[in-house]
């Protein structure tokens, strides 16, 4: 009697092999696509910061915290009280500068009264700006607000001076230290005027680059001392040339008028 041939069992799961291969290839495809399209975070952050600085040049919202913490705004705004109202404005300036120095632990923050009556507030650049930038740190705004309240009360002319060290800078925004120092001074002036109400006719800005160092530029500490912004409060409010002469003189008239003591020649 012949044995009955055993029938082979039909495999209904053979499609899983092809499906697994397909999933593997699809996974590999997306891994390759992701690696090709991965973003260079450093370049992206640089472009993002540049766009934000261009759209909002006074304050950079992307600024990171400084190596120090200025602290709460209450310590710097110094809202007037009955006792404060009786204090001279210069004493209040000293108090503001002392508060900032205590918060930052930076001894190079200074307030000097010159023999001619001018008051010079010296601020290292790291208090106001990030390295190589002209956008104000948000942490610096409470301090500038406190300063502006005293400047409004004094009603004197204020000259904001930007200074750098001797290390050259060459970027698209700042071809040299002259541009960097000048734009930083203008940024402080705009903040005092546009944000905090200091009269624009009482303000001026000037950039000195590295032409007026406080010390040599041989060490990192000395270079940090030279990178500064100075707010110079003049002894008295300046008057315009036109009011002193009793008449208005436009720029065209100044160029058209012959020098004093010279004789006009006939055509």
C-alpha cells in the first residue's frame, strides 16, 4: 500500500518579508534626508541675531545673560522718595553708580567730578553691550533709566563717548573701531532720549575708537579697561551758536560768508 504524500502547508505570511525590507529602506531614506538637511545651529543663530539687531537696533532681545547679574530693577531705578528729593542730584548719581558696582563687582565703574565742574560716568562696555555688538543688553536698561531721571533733573548737556581697545575689528557692520565706538554712543543717546525722555538738544554722541585709552593695551585686563562708554555731564547747559550771536546762521550762510578779516574780491 503506497504512502499518502504529505501536503505542504501554504505560507500566508510571506508578504511580511517584503514589507520589512520596505520599512528598512524607508527608514534609511529618512535618515539620509535628515542628515543632509540638518541645520547648522551656529550659522542659523548668527543670521537670526543679525536680523533681530537690524529690526530692533536699540535693544537685542536675544542677548544672553552677562557673566554678572545686574540684579532687580528696584535697586537701580531708585524711585524718588521724600528723602531722595532732598538729596543733590550728584549724590543720587553716586548712589546709582555704587549700586551698579556692588551688583556687578566691577571696580572699573567710576564716577569722577572734574575741576571744571563736569561729571564723568565711566562704564565698561560689558555692562551695556555684548562683545563686538552695538545692541544694548536688556539688563542695562534699568540702570540707564535711573541715570536719565537724574539727567532730566540736572538739565545739563550730556556727551556720550564710545571707546574701544586697540584690537581691530572688521565686520560688515563695523569696518573699524571708529564705527563701533560711534554707533555704541549713538545707541545710548537714543535710549536716553527715545525711551526715557532726556531732551535731545541736551545730548550728543561721539566715538573715539582707541584714540583715548585709559591705559596701555598690553594685557586683557587693560584692554577691558579701555573698552568703555563715558557719560559726560557738562558743568552747564550749552547754548547754540545762533542764540549767542543774536541771529540765525544756516550752514549755507556759514560757507557763503567770507572769513573774518578777509576782503571780498570783485568778480
